[in-house]
C-alpha cells in the first residue's frame, strides 16, 4: 500500500484527495496545512488518517512514500526539497517552481536521492490528449512536427478565482514572477514542450493588460499573451493566452509533414486533419462528411467513457497520478520526462523575462492607439538553452502508463 | 438601496422596547460584511437606534456606495470608521477588533462552489475574529449571522424552529455553503464554551429585497431552458432585508440571550407556487414544470446513488440531504424572535414582495 500525503489544503487539494481515493493500492496517511483548520476540513471530507500543521511533523509521523504539494507556487521548491531529502517521491502542482533554476535543482536532487518527481500537467493525460499522443507516436503526422498552436483561454469573470485575485492587492498570485500568467500558462506551454525536439529555442513574447483590465484600473496583471517559439530550422509553435477571446478555448493544433491533429480540451474532441486533398469539387463535399464522422466518433467515444464511469472531470489527473505511482512501484519511467518539465520552466522564464522588459502596462493605460503604435518596440527574442546538468536519463517522449 | 415607496429608514423608538442593551450607545460596534446586502441595513439600523460609534469592515474591492449614502443621511456626530482589509489576515482582524464591544459578523463566503474557498472565507475568518476578540477582552457579544442551510430538516414534524437538529454530516450534503456554515457555528460555540465569549447566532431564511434578483433555489432550478418548479405547495422562508436587519440588530444588543439562536422569517409567507406565479406576472414569463415532491425526492436519491456508484463522475450536487433541506414541505416559526427580542416585521410580506418584484422587473428591463 503506497502511503500518500498532501501538503497544502486549498482548492486544488480537493481534486488531489478525490483522485487519490479512486486510485487503487494507496492511502492518504496525512494532510498538512499551516492553517490547522484547513487541514482539518480536508480530513473531515475525505478518508484521511491524520492532519498536521508542519511538513516536518507530517514526514516524521505519517512517513509517506509520496507527497503531493498543492501549496501556492512560491513554496513549491522549499517543500519539495524537504520531501526529496527525506526520500519521498514528489508530485508538485503546476506551476512546478518559480523558475527553471529551481526546477533544475529539484530534478538533480531527485536523481541524487533516487526519488521521483512529477509536475501537475494533468491536462496532458486527459482521454483526448492520450489519444492524440498515441496517434503522434504512430507516425500519423509524418516525422518531426512542423508547427504547433496552443490556445489557453481564461475567463476573468470566473468568480472562484479571478474575483479574489482582482480584488486583493496582496494575493499570492501577484507576487509570482509572471503573476497571473505564471499560475495558468504552464498547461498550455507544457503541451508545446512535449513535442519540441531540440533543447534550443527562440522565444518571442508579447503581453499586455486587456482593455477590460485597464477599464477597471488593473494595470499590474497581464492577461493577454502571444508567444512564438522557434527551434532552429525545425519545429515552430505559437502560444496564445487570452482572457478576452471568446470562446475561451483550450485547443491544441499540431501539424506534421503529412497530417495534422486538432485537440479540443473543453469538449474532449480530437480531429484528424488530412494532409492529402481530394480532387476538384470533391474537396468541398467529402471532407465535411469525414469531419462529421469524426465528430460522431468523438461523441460516441465520450458517451462510452461516461457509461463506463471513466469520464470524470479530473480524469487526466487520475491517469497522471496512477502513472506516477506505477513508476514508483514498478520502476517504470516517470509519466512526464524531466526534460519536458525543465523545458516548460525555461520557456516560461523566457516569456516572463521579456514581459518585464516590455513597456510597463501602467504606461499603456490611458494612451491612445496612435501613441502606442508610435512607441511600439521591436519585439526582442530570447534564446533559451538547457543547463549542463545531465537529465538525459529521463528525456524522451511522453511515456504512457503500461 | 432603498426601494421607492418603501421606507428605507423606519423610525425606531430607541428606548421604548429595550432599555437594557448589552452596551451603551457610545460603545464601539464592529460590523463585518458591512457593504453587503444585509450589512448596509444593519449599519443603518444601528444608527437609527442611536449607536454612533461604528466600525465597518469591508473588503478593499467592496462597493461603498451604500455605506456612503447612509453616512450622508446621518448627522456628523456619528462616527463611522471604514476598515478595508482581509479577515484572513490576523493583523487586520486585531486592528478591527480593538475596543469593540459588540461584533456583528456578517461577512462570509457565499456563491462559491469550492469547499476550501467557502470554508476559508467563513470559518478561518471567524476564528481570526474570535482570536482577536480574546486579545482585547472587551467584547460583550459576538453576533454570528448564519443560515437556514445548517438545518438538516429531517425532524419528524414539518415544523422547523430553533430546536431542530443541525446537519450532523454537512460534508455529505454536497453543498460547500452548508458545510462552512455548520462549521462556522461550531467554532463560535466552541470559543464560547472554552473562552467564555458571549455569542448569539441568527439564522435568516431567504433574504429578499431591492438589490437581489432571481428565484431562490427553494422555488426551483432553471436548467436547459426549462424551470423545474420543485417547491410547489412549500412555504418559502422569506424575510425582507429590513426585517432581517432589525432582527440581527436586536439579537446583537438585547441582554440575557447569550448562547441562543434565532431563526428569522417573516409573517404571512407565500407558498412557492404563489411566489412563482407572482414572479412570472411581475418580472418575466418563462416555461416551468412542476415536479411533485415524490419525483424530486426520487431524482435526488437516484443522483446521489449514481454519484456514489460512479465515484463522483457526477458530483453529489443533488442528494436526499439537500432535498430535505430545500424542498421538503416545511412550516417555519418566528415565535422565539418575537418573544425574546420583541421583534416585529416592519415590512409586511405582501408589500415587501410587491416592491421586490418591481425592482426585479426594473433590473430585467435594464439587463
């Protein structure tokens, strides 16, 4: 029986506890929060043996094999470090750390201690994402991906989070290096990082506060972001984060030399985009029919999963947790190769670094479009390179649980 | 904001009813959630009763228009401190509780579906306030505004009053608000027992008045373009916001009621069917289907079982616990409120509902 602990008993901890109790062969032996009431409320609602107020106490008394870290991101590194030093395997919620340097140090420590690490990039393990991965691995796209597009929409009207953030100048999200973006975009960036093949990318980022935020006097938060990621002569990618774009999509498109794929996370839809064309007018009639057939296939597939009780909202997290526990128990590879975790962190660093050097948003507020056009700076790009420490043992493509 | 035609500031006899409040009119009173729907009215009620040393705790993002309007309506001798802060901050709580003689704690997590969020914004904040009160040892009363959500409503009789049992397993009701409110009451009672903090709990029913819109869940649920009318012949435990504010104010001030809980409902309550008809006639028409109690109970039972069987593939949003709490046929009492606090509803239900529906209609028109 794998002994599991959760550190941090806020909103996301609920999802972890809910998932862990559905995974066979494990037990939540303890939860921990600096606020004892929060730890207690989680214990009361889930089958949890004990609650603690200090991480050290949790590790000493409950002796967990795996620790899930679900605290605000600023504390991820320190807590993960303590857990790894005690020999625990660690699941760190997204964003993995505050920067790539911290991520690198955690990976090195995990390897040194013979422990395993994973990041909470659970969207990559939803049913539809796994179907997409299987198709890519089967060679459907052709060889190396040519281009990717990752869209990540975020509704600022969502009362559960955005209102708390916008109304609180002391909110922890504001203290992150990338603020709102830092807490959200890793899902969308990790999708791209999974299919990047080099360790050298150019990153060009442009971000700004939307007219909506400017209108309510909020100039510190960047809620519109456009990023271009280029590998030297190989794969390119666009990343779009938007709070204003409707529909607020979570889509991913990947194009190879033969075919493409479109993943719609919100509706759990995967569409194959044929590279070959039909002759003449057939191109206007046959592809719509083929798309219709694919949509029906998606509908039936989702219905089948629902009827089989395998279509939970957090099914991606469940698969990731199961795969991670499997890697611990059976010595299988970790579900997310460390290279991807580090690459995601480095791309995010590059984005936030460029945003810091952009025109400050507060200067943008109140200026006319003409002023802005006149003052627009050429977009600088940043070359990111991996650090020299060896994590090759974990590199490779995303591994599916066997 | 006051509804035209309905007196916003009802003359209050400051001495006639109670000559023995727990504090004098110079003592400091703290109202948390003072910018909220009920909070503004409580502030005004306190001022009308002659209390003139008030502190209003509000979130930094709160709309202060309501409080500012009250300040304008009252003489300059009145002292109203607006304290902007976060009740999750112990420092903010300590600053707010200094020299406070009576605390009206109205702030809480509402409208959120996440258990940790509502819990944090209701229970942790309440604990912070209680701790801060201990520090200063001046508090004469901690008045907590709770909710009818805390009742399990599984008593044998259809009659619900303050003696009815609270939800023993709020974690199973699938309702974050219910869970947080039960725990919030528990922590107030615990601090009362352990540290002798004098406390009173007020549990309002469905509070209505200008500024609120829509139909309460006790009437039914809108889904896929159709309104499922679940209340049917049930009485809806309405209380007009002004009546509710008066009850809260009295419960915070009257001597000799420490440790008591009071339900707040008005007289002459309409049934769900009557209210729905009024709403459709006054605000807007829409299609609704009455779901008999037997059917709604069965559906809640099936949903609950499916949720368990599928390990939460559908969250347990509907279950028997919720059915009992919201849709079981129930009669309500305000006898304790009238007897112990000498509370009388100032706004007659028929007038209050008429003006409320008018304001809803105006809101619909503007939407």
